[in-house]
């Protein structure tokens, strides 16, 4: 469900990208993309981040493009 | 005509003059093929998120150009043959006004957080 427990009440998840009114997610914008990957470099699923379908789809392409250009890691070896 | 943007990463070991030469060479080549270079963005030397061929840094350059689609294929082939190019990526250009957020996100998010906590 679109609700997560936080403290006493519930907090409704919302799409952070719709909130910022981003028209198109750009692969060069690694700072914004960085918020949607885990510290291991995985793409955060929609059920966790609350991103809407449209933006999540743009996000995945953008993140994958950024990985090709070594702006974002494919994996992080940090935890090994 | 379609607009393309190509970002490529050059070997960090190249000196300034060589980098300029490489970039100019590509720009001239696109012009020669009937394309038009609209913008050249140099991001300079940046840390790579992972090593490419033992290199930790790369010199990034972004080209925005328009022209016949055949340019793209040949350009990518040339990049692959060129050993000083570590990586390249060509995508269809999206106007920057679309990619920029319309709202100052951080300020609003902070405000929303506080309002939510109350």
C-alpha cells in the first residue's frame, strides 16, 4: 500500500519528482539520480520511493545511461 | 533535423592541447558530414564511479548537434576505434527546460517535512 508507518501515524508517500515538477529525468543529473539508488548502487523500487510510474520509468533509463558514463556505479564494492 | 547529444570520456592522461585537438577534430568532422554542432560542454576531469581500464578519472565532453542520422553510427564507430576515448553515449536530445525542476525542491521538501511532523 502507499502508506508507511512513521511514528504514531501514517505518512502518505508521494512522487518526489512530480513534487519538484521535473518534466523529464536527465541522465546527467547525477545528484538527483543519486537519491534513487541505494548505497550499493541498486535502483530503489517504486514501492519504497513512492515514485509515480511515469517518473520511475524515466528514472530507470536515466540511471542506466548514467551507469554507462560512469556517473553512477553499477555496483558498489564498498560492502565486500 | 533530429538533435543528438553525445557525451564521451577521454583518457585523463592526455594533456590540454591533445584534448582540445580531439574535441575540435570531432566537431570539424561533424561539420564536414553536413551536421551542425550547436553546443560543446566541457565538464573537465571528473572522478569515474568505477574504474574503466585501470583509470579512475576521465575527461568528459558533451556535444549537442543535429544532422543526418548516419552521422551517429559513424561517430560511434570512430569513438570505438579511438583509444583515447574510454566511453561514449549518444542519446536523443531533450530540451533542458524539461529536465529542470520547476520548484525549488529542497526548500519545499523541508517545509513539507516540518508541516508533516507537526
